[in-house]
C-alpha cells in the first residue's frame, strides 16, 4: 500500500471516531459490474503472484451505496486476499449472488489466515495482527473503514478464517429491486 492511501485511511478513521459519515449513499449501483471491473484491475498482480482466480457472479444485483464506497470496500478486501496469499499456487474465489432481499459477496483465499483469537479485534482502528505476516505491514485502518461503510448502508461483514488455511470475507448488502420500464 502506498503512503497516500495510508494517510487517507488515517483521516477516514478519525472521521469515524468523531461519528461522521464517510460517503453520501445516494446512488443505486449494479454491484456485479463494479466487482468485475475491480477484478479486471487486479488481474495483473494476481497473475504476477501466480494466484488462481475463480469467479461466480450473478448479473443485475443492485444496492444503494456510494460507488466510491463500494470501490473502497473492494480495494480493501481484494488487496488483503492478494497480499496475504501464499507465494505460489494460491487461490482466490469471488462469488456474488442474490439471497432473498440480500446480495452476498464472498471473497475467500488460501492465504495465511487470521488466528481465531484475533478475529474479534480486526475491526478496531489501527489493530494489527501479531502473527508473522511475511514482512507485510499495514496500519490496521482498512477493515474498520469497510465495517463503517457497511454500517452506513445497513450491510454486514463477517470474516471466517483459519491460521495457515486462508480467510473468507462475506459481505451482505441490502438488495434494491430495479423495475424495468414497460
């Protein structure tokens, strides 16, 4: 991660701590198109790290969210899935599907995972896992921002992980039905 992104994360976490909203969620967005665009942007580094990527994405799933906020969520989760993956022959799976009135995005990887006793802390601003992260250093600011954005749009995030086996990030958005003009 570059320095400018880290500074942005710090400033956004300060806004969160003061109870301020980060985004204006006044747009209805097509989640699959944004997810596919983001995956395309990450493909070069995924291929460079020799990570196997699979996707299963249902079309035409909408939610009300700032497009910039959705972009921020995807950047954060995909970056972590890539960064903490095993050196070669790792895997990342991205699924997006409708479930009742929800849209479920699941991004899971075969990375280093998170110890069970630390999962409850990873949404705290500036919390960093104490495990060996292969000299990868962040500032622990990204996941609190993701959680805050999802709180703003009545979404949820759940992380399941096993140390040495990988992590699964499940994000739930409220589904918006778009009625076609007849």
